[in-house]
C-alpha cells in the first residue's frame, strides 16, 4: 500500500481546493448528466465491483452495482444521497485496499485535485483488476471556450490545474484510449462548459461556486468578469457573437474520457 499522505484542509479536502468552503451547495448544481453517465458506464464494462476515487457527492456512480466510494472531504461526503454507499474517508494517494480488489475503477472531475497525481494513479491501478476510467478535461483545449472572453483567469486556472491526458494514460499503463465526451445543451452537470449555450447561468453565484477554478481568482476580478458578461447579455453583444450556441444540441469542448485497460 502506498503510504503517501496528502495535506488536508479542515474538512478533509485533500487537494488545492477547500470544499469545506466552496462545496456546500455543490450537489445542487453538479447533478450527473445522463448522456455522460452512459458513456462512463459503457467504459466500465460489465464490472461488478467498482471503486470511485474522489467520489464527491456521488455523481456518475453506477446504480445497481457494488460501488466503493472514497472521498476525503467531509462536506462532500455529507451531500451524498442516502440510497448510495457511504464514502470512505481516504485519499487517492493512499487507498486502504489490497491489490486487485476491484473489477474496475473510476474518477470523475477529481484528478486535478490530487496532490500527488502519479502516486494516486498508481494506487488506483494497483487496486484494480480491470479498466480504470478517468473523466477529465484536456488542458490544451480549456481556454478555447468563449468564457475566456469574460473570465480569462478562471480558464487559465483550469488549464493550469488539469493534468495532461497522455500523462494520465502513461502512468496508468496498459491499453489506453482517450475519447471526447459531447456535452448536451441542457447538461445537468454544472461545470463551466456545461453552460456553453446558457450564458445566464454564470450570473448565478452558486453555479460559479460549484466550479472550483473560480475560487482561485480574486473576488473583485470575478465580479468584473460577471459584470462584463451581464452587460453583453443585456446589450445583445454576447448573442451577436455566440447566439447560435443557444440552439446547438451538443458541444465538443475539452471534456474527455481516459480509459486504461490491462494489456
């Protein structure tokens, strides 16, 4: 077992974001999107036992399967629905399980939070017999999103925090495939790109708080970003540039699945 121990915030959050401070309303905005969930389930294959690392409030955990959830943040564990497994207080870098304990493992919107990415990925591979499925974003594509016109520091922060996808695959090893994940217009999971055709959502402070990158930018800078967007929505300037996105059924942005299967 890897003995690496990540420094933790007061509520147990083990990454650079303090979910005890920003994550209280997370579950209200970050609901699982069915189309994304279906793609994750397909990637997990027929696995009966599944480990979810950095499980948060339980988004994307397959129902009807034997799921073991690991989540260091007490505030996130408290938001998990009563009908799913209680999450274990542990970090990716030191998973408390024997080798090859699970048929498959998953990690969604979490690897950018891990303090020692490589140690965490090696631990996940160590305890998993079959596929490891990682939902993350390609840092090379994050800043291509229109939000960069209004909140460039937020997207620069995201791009800096997300690890390179090919590095994730190289550390996990085996047969690696990286595939795009289309984002539907009415996406229920409120990450930044989910609002590609619903720009008014960024005026909601709760929606912004559920995207951790906003918490790394000075509040005054964020307020100025929101005001620029509000003004362009009121004048029609945003729609003049990007209005076609309001009717676009899906968006191909930076969201990706990294799938590692044993060779």
